[in-house]
């Protein structure tokens, strides 16, 4: 899943343009993986806080969370 969201497939292309790819690419991959993990955990936590577990839809869960959050904080669109 990390490959789909982080752009690690471009590492072979960008490696020739970097000064120290053997040092920088692994660091960048770890940093991007950590940021992605934190984002997924934060989103999952926020959805669980905003919506009851049985109401979170597999497809529209994020949209449901945004709608519930907007309603809860008084910003109806």
C-alpha cells in the first residue's frame, strides 16, 4: 500500500539526480512510511471518535466523518 501513496516507484529515476542516493533514499523511504502511518492512524482515530463503529461505511467512511465533524463544529454546507 505504501507504494501506491508515497511514490517509491520513482526512486530509481531520481537516484541518478541525487548526491548521496544510497544514504538519502532509505531515509526518505522511512520518513515517508512514518508520515503515511501517522496519517492513517490519525484518520482512523478521528473517524472512530466522530462516528459509531457500526455506522462507518467501508466506501464513504471519510466523507461521513467530514460531514459529522462539520455538523458537530457548526459548519454545515
